[in-house]
DNA sequence: TTAGTTAGTTAGTCAAACTAATTATATGGA
DNA sequence: TCCATATAATTAGTTTGACTAACTAACTAA
C-alpha cells in the first residue's frame, strides 16, 4: 500500500482525526462548553449571525441537532435568537458578548494541549499541518 | 495571526478534524459498524490480539468504555475474548475472521467519500496529507 | 498475610447525533 | 384566490459513545 494511495491516506487521516479529538476532549470538562457548541459559536462569531438552518448546514448536522445546541447556548447566555423580520418562520442566531468572550478563553483552553505540542514542532512541520488543515476543511465540504 | 502561529494551527486542525469526521459519518448507517468500533477493530487486526486495557489505552478511552465496545463487537461476532493464561484477571481480545472481513469492507465504504475526494487531488497534496496524518497521530499520543 | 494495586465489569448519567412528527409560515400553480 | 407543497424550527424519542463510581477477582510486595 503506497503512502499516497487514496485509501491509505483516507484511513490514516480518519484515525488521526479520531485520536486528535479524543486527545483534546479532556479539556472539555474545564471549559464548561463542549466541542460542538464551541464550534457552532465560532461560526457565529466569525461568519456573523445566521439562520438556524444555515448554521446547521455549516456545521454539517441536522436542523434538529442544531436547534438543541443553540437552545443550550442560549440557556448559557452565549448566543441569542430573534425573529427574522423577513420570514416569520425563521430565526436569526447570533453570539452574545459573553459568547465572544467565552469563545476565546474556551478555544485557548481546549487547544492548549494541542498548541503545547505544536509549539515544539519545527516551523516547517507546523506549516505542513496548517496546509493540511485547509485541505481537510475543503475535503469536508459536501 | 500568522499562518504558523501555534494557536491558529491548533484551531484550524481542530475544526478540520471535527468537520472531516462529520462528513464521513454519513457512511456509518450503511456499514452497520460505527466509527469507534471499526477503529478498535482496526487496532486488533493490525497490531494483533491484546488486553482490554492495552486496547483502551491505544484508543485513548477508559477501560469501561472499551469494555462496552468490545462487548458489542463480540455480540456482532467481530471480536472474541479469551482468558489470559498468565493472568486470570486479564482477557485477550482478538478480531475474528468475520471481523477482519468486515473491517476491510467497512473501512472502504466509510472512507469512500473521503477517498473519492482524495483521488482527485494531485499526488503532492495527497503526500502532504499523508505526512500530516502521521504528525497528527504523533501529536495525539498523550 | 494482609494491604494495596491492577484488570475488567456493571450501573447510572450525560451529550450529541439521528429520524419522525408537529406547527407555523411561504409560495407556486390551477 | 385557494390549495397543495415546501421550508423553518421545534419537540419527542432513540441510539451511541463517553464518563465516573462502585464492585469483584486476582496479583504483588512489605
């Protein structure tokens, strides 16, 4: 199985993604905000307010799943919803000031483990991972 | 934020891992074997029989979690357990022939989405992802 | 020998995902 | 215009995979 064989690469990437997430999951307990919620919040902060459906599509989950995630974020005061004036069925979800603040702290705490390891790598390897991450994000699109 | 800044790279890798796994998750339903089980099975096939504790460590989950995963695999006929002759507390978990067969079919089906996209990339980019995957697996090790 | 450790299991809880069903609103065609 | 269909969001119920805590059994060392 050649190193660049598609199935092999797919397999290793798959394993790598699973293990990487497991490795950083230990930071979840401290933050009080779980990975899926932080990820959704991150989209709201960086891409701006959007409908629940758009957010669900962006995060690649069903509307039902996102509805619950957003409800939780709302209870925690990290996001808010308001009626879409142009479509009474719709809501606009946006991050609150608290949400923005928590995002940064949360991200940092969550990623500290990863970052600590990354910072020990030579710059070229970090650059390689940065390029790979962008490629992976492309691959994950639809 | 420089492209090779550790926090930035950590953030993008984190997002990439989340979205990549969500993207391939749609294949779960077809295979009948979920990602964590397939991942554990994969370890058993490629690294050989091992104790439950060793498997849990390898997969970075608690022994309790692995105990349940292995129990499920056993019910599905994909793995088997037998007493460790040298330590009556221990068990040796190993993949069955059916497990090996399922692994390959399952992996292929699960990874088909990824692989289809990967095969369209130029070889250099696949090589980059292959290198990145190995780095990520290293990073994930405690 | 007995105290402490290790291997594994079981019970109970939780988050996050899904599907199916429900409600409300929009919209396009006869 | 009005009805059928489509879309937005929610709710209910289920499943999976993760955890901790508590337990039994077996090993090990002081």
